[in-house]
């Protein structure tokens, strides 16, 4: 049973309970997008209109960075979470093969509750390998503890090997709301790096957590983070957070122009990027009050269910740390 923030839509007189799937556009975010259509210049141009568009994009980058406690230079805008997740996967595979050779078979670890845009590309690579006898990847999916809803850290640690190049664990699950031990996952990965003397990248999709709880990427100690705008009242675009580019390689997703510091070619979608930045600004300004309010409502809802249904209701992972809006 999911409890996702109640929203009253006056035109339809309905209660919307699917906020973990997508949120409506915040009115201030919508206005910022509309206003940004007036700065229609090419951000790569040196003329006045181009510079205004570039300024709008860089301000948005600063806002997203501020929400995540990182620097603006670590933010790369994308079309959404699916693109970002695929970018991380193929980047890490290509990096390992470039270092160890094309015949090398990298190993990747992911939790079994990851978004399909993580699990499906990995399963597809594994399937192609089995059919064509190609040396693509080995994949280990780590299950969750049925008592806590958290990824099994002991199983995860045992899965690491000298060929492991990437581990991906989401920050919070969209169905259960359980907050995953990402910092502990990163700590295990760093320990295994020393053990195997091989670089292991750590990725977390924070799409469900951002705007609901404080997401401090520094505290998570990960290398890559996925951001999705439509999960926190923003437009349907996303961003990749890359920590310390000097230590973490990032191969260009598309080749062409020098947009996004030559990592993602293509003229930027200025209005939607501006909207994402505004959504980050709005989320940061009201984060504490939103979290407290939603947790109060969720706890009241669960209390009412238990009082009225008694033994007929079970709250999944009630004792675990969860998102304030999800039951």
C-alpha cells in the first residue's frame, strides 16, 4: 500500500496518490519555464541572447548543486533518469574495458529493487553475453532483507571481486519508501577497492529521495548520482552528478558540440533546464517543513488504518527509516 502525497485537483475533484511516479509542475516552476522561452538564444553563441540563455542554464546548475551539497561543475544536464542511468552503466563498462582490454569481462553489482533503467540494460547485456558467448558483463543482483526492506550488506560485500567495476544502489525505494544504506555500500566498495587494487565506482539513483529528504551527496560518498526532475515538481528532464572528474572518468554520451563541457553534445533545452533549477530552489526552501508535514500525515494515516482494520492491515517495513510521504 502506497501513501503518496495527497493532492486535490479542483478541476477533476480527485485525490492524486501517485506522487512517487510523477508530481505536478509547481506553479513557480511552470512560470520560470514560460519566462525562459523569452531567452531563446543559443547558449553556445557569444551574442547577447546566447549569453542570457547560458546564464539561465548556469544559474539552474548552481541551484541543483546547492540542493545536493555539491559544486556546480559536477552537474551535467540530461533528458531524464533513464538516460542518466544508462550513461553511468556504459561509461563504467567502457572505462574498465579500456583499461583491461576488450576481452575483459567487467562485473557489476545492483540491488534487485533498482529502477528498470538500471536493471534492464544490465540484464540485456548479460542475456546477449549468454546467447552470443560474448565477454560483456557479469551481473550480481542483491536482494533485500525481508524484515527491513534494506539491501543485504553481507551479501553485497561477498559479491565483490577483482572484476567489479560498478555497484548501484538507489537512495530510497519508490514502493516501500525504505531508505537504503548507500553510505555503507560505498564504504564496503572502498574497502574492496583496496583489497583487489582495482577502481570500483559507486552509483545511486536519488530520484525518489530528492525533495523529500536532505540528499547530501558528499555524505553518501558515491561517484555518480542520478536526478530526475518530475519527481520533485519539476519538468521531465534530469541530471547526472559526477564527483571529482579528475578521479572519475566520464566518457562523452553524444559526440558533436561542446555542450555540457563536451560530455553531452546537443543544443541545450534552456526552458526545461531553467525549470529544473527552479524546482531545486523551491525544494530546498521548503524541505524541512515539507518532510515534517508529510511524515505527520503518513503516521496519522497508518494509525487510522491500524485502529480501524486491526489485524487485517500490515505496514511494510514500519520500523525502517522511510521516506516521509510513503507507506
